[in-house]
C-alpha cells in the first residue's frame, strides 16, 4: 500500500476516534440538506421522503431506523448517487461512497479474491498490486487464505464478509450499508456485528447503516436516527453512549432498544390511522 493511502487511513482512524469521543468536527462526511423524494408522474407523485436533514461526521457510525416502507433504502440510494432527489441536496466528501447491499451480489464465476480484485481494477489499482491488496482485505475480514474459493464454497456469513471486503476495496471514506445482515442467522449476524465494529474502528471509515432491527442499531451505532412512516421524516435521534464493544444482550443495549422501539411503534400507529 502506498504511503499516501496509509496516511489517509490513519487520518480516518483519527477522525473515527474523535467521533467516538463526541468531538465536534468542522465538516461532515455526508451532508443531506432538505431532501425530498417522490415517485410517479408530475401531479400524481407519491412522496417517499420529506425534508430530510442529516449530517454524518467523518469517522461516525450512524444507523437509520424505521418501519418497512419508510424510505430508508431510498435515502441510501440517493446518498450513493444511484438516484436523484426531487428537491434538496446531498454532498459526500471524498468522492462516491462504497455501497454494501442486502444481498452479497458477488459474481459467482469469480473467486472471492477475484471479486475483490475487480473492485480494485475499477479503482485503477495496478495489476501487480491487486492480489496482495485483495489478500490484505480478506485478512481484514478474517477470511485469510480464501482468495481462491468460489462463491458456492462460502457460507452466507463468509459471502457477506467478501462483500464487505469488496466495498472496502473501493477505498471510499464513506461506507453505505443497506441491511447487510438481515438474511443471516442470529449467531452469524452477532459475529459480523463484532467484526464490523472492529473494522470500522481500524479503518476510520464513516458508516451510514440502514436497518429495521432496533437492537442491531443500538449495538452498532454512535447515533440512531428514526424515520417516520411514509413519507419518511427524521422524527428523533439518539446518541448511543454505551462503550464499545457492546453485546446485543447487554442491559444498556436492551434499555435503549426498548425506548426506541416504543417511539417506533408510535410512528407505526400514527401511520396506521392514516
């Protein structure tokens, strides 16, 4: 890895430490300013997101939480520049963010390592550097020695680890994650929560993580943002002041999860009356 990349990652890790300590930062990694999104024909468009304002600090881990259909994934797609807002503006520092989907989306005809190398090639990494860097990223996600394994040889959790390594291969300062562990069993999900927390701490990347699982949000995030039911609006935020590493069964995690769940239920009830 070049000295410039090493310095960049050190700077990110420092920003993550500052964010974890609650230190203010003069600029945001992601800035969402009065964003609206509607789908449909002019005059008959249905609003999905309404006046969303949200900043993510460099190195911060933020979870967006809400009921199904509230526009969480739509918001992530807008930040990823896969779609455009109807109104408002989104700014992302450091270029296009990396995106990890609900499904691993690995190419089955490529090995684990070659899936990562493809992302490196698209990033412009020289051919001679791709395999060593892919192997380093596989080590980072605890899959050392798996470079030559085919996708069908990997478990669901291993596939998601490769997908995470591929996202990190883009070397973006912002990582977007759209319910990446939703399809996994509870034990595998628990393991990957711990791994993601470790990787976030080591790399200093800013994470914007979408979920409908309250305990998952509280376990992972420094800040939890609740969206209302459609149209999605930011209705409340919680700073999660529970020290890491956290466990999903920790009393403090459970207590805050109960508080957030009650607020979420209230949003669902309000939506139901309409």
